[in-house]
């Protein structure tokens, strides 16, 4: 990996070094995805079969997975993997159950009752990436909180042929129906519905550039669906001091690099010595990876940056706003206190990013591409909607009249004021 000295870079060079890999010509991507969405809306299942043949090289006899296929998938999973999935599921359930919120009900003043109520979304759609790395862990991270929240219908889409472990995990987590469709066409199907796939209220889960762009487009379309967040290519940033274990840091960087060629990994350190040791460790570990070709491509736009201090590293990290932030310093919680923007944070040398990806209990569906400055990691709250209730007595409305009417008149909205005064006049 390239080693850079932060203080020797101009402000323009610093910004360039923190830039993400270019996804693709945005106008071309938008057009391609828009055409796919329009085709699915117009032609439904026929369009889904067309794209399965074109993109997945498969002829779909049926779009929905059958119970027989689920039973076969479960039989193909060995007990050790089933136990691993169960352990992860239990921890995710524990952490997300603890996120349940009580409704709020109180009087803001005598005769003015206000409430905040929470209700689960009715129909939700989950997307589980397939391709070079099928992710049953994403099924856990989306289906478990959906079930805890009480969503009435949970459907899942994943590119064909869907791996047995994704099918098994989805059934274990209570997914109602699984559809073997992927990419932008899966997002379009869940957003607008087809003859087979029902439309949903909100879509969850990460994906490639086509999935991410499709989620953006359907969330802005009339009659489309809400989305969890714009979750694109994976990324990790590590802040480490001279005491950090170079092998651990290298392993964490490579664990993200192997996701895809568009993944990005960054190390920020105050130590020239650690920077060199990590670079050597990366080369040693990279040669042993089964996906070393993918990781090597990702490392071409990754870098090691030597900063003047850990304080400067924190500043750079907050500017970058990483999806995953690993802090391997002598006192990681001191660093954490100054972190503003990160999707999920891992403290200390015994907290690899892999723990959050799979089994610690936190959610691995996270905002990427700098979106951590304004978006949060997926949580139980994302599977519900909140609404307010107010109930006023005559005395309560009479007390509020001296605020409502002047404000309404100041805004030139006399009908708003009249809705109050007419009640008070007739109720007196």
C-alpha cells in the first residue's frame, strides 16, 4: 500500500487522497438503472426473467423460492454452520430487542395532551447481495430487527442461484417469501410490485452500484418505496498508534479489501514505524487470501497516511466519515470521545471489524461514501414509523390561543387562526 505523509500534502492533495473510488459515470449509471426500473414497472415478471437471463445467465422457471427448495437448503447446511448462525442471531436479537422504545404521553400544559407513538412498518423488503460473496449475515442484520419490530410481511430478494446458506438463514429469521432476483430489477420489483413480487413500504440492505442507485431512484419516485440508507461499496479506516499490532491492523484492512474491487481501506497513524510494518504485513497476508485478486485491486486506491499526531488522525477520520472505524490505540475510548462521523466503531486490538459484520450483535448495514455525517447505522427504529397525537380540552385550547392566533396572523394564515377562535367563541 502507498504510504503518504499528511503534512506534506497540499489541501487539494489531501482532499484527493480521501476521495472514494469513482463508481462509474453517474449519468450513464442513472440512465441504465432508470431503464431497468421502467422495464420492471411496465412488464413485471417478464422483465425479471429477462434480466435473470441477461445478467445472471439463468432461466427462471419460478421467481419465488418453494418450500421444497428451502427444505433442501436446510439439509445441505452442516451443524457447525447452523450453530454459528444461531449464535449470531441470538446476539443480534439481544442487542436490537434492547432498542425498543416506549411511547411518550404527557401534558405540555394543562389541557394539552401530546403523544409520540411507534408502530411497525407493514411490509418490508430485504436485499441480500449474492455474486462473488453471498452474504447470509445481511439476512440476519435485516430480518432479525424486522421480526422484532413486528413487521407484518417480510420479503427478501437475492440474485440467482441463491446460496443454501442465505435460504436457510432467511427461513430461520422468519422471512415470509424469498425471490430469486437481484440488482436494480429486484429493487424495482419490491418498490412497485409485479405479478409475483408484492410492493413494500421500505427496502433494506446493501448492494453494488446498481442496487444503490436503484434504491435512490425508487425512494424519490411517486409511488415508490422508502429506503434505509444509500449503502454502497464497503470501506474501513483504522486509527493506530505505535503500540498497535501491525498484523492485526493489516488483517483488518484486508478484511474490507476482499469485499470488492471498489472497496477502500485507509490507515491513519502517527508512527512511521507502524506504517512500514503494516505495509509489510499486508503483502505477507495478501498472498494467502483466496480472494487476493479482488483485495489487491481494492488496495490500489487504498493508502497508509502518517499524521503528525493522533489528534490530527481523528480530524482526518471525521472528515472522511468512514463506514467502519477501528481504533487501535493505547486508550481507544479517549479517541472515541472525539469521533463525530462513523458508521460503526471498533475499540482496541481484540475488536476486529469481523465481529460487527457477523456476531457481536451490532448491525452491519451502514452508510458509506461519506454519508456517516448525516446517516446512522441500521437499527430497530428503522423498521417502524413514529407519529404524534394531540388532544386538547376547551381550557387547553383557550390557553394556547394567545400563541396560536398571533403566530398564524404573523404568517398571514388567518384560516389557521379562525380554526381556533371559532371553537372558543362557540364553546364559551
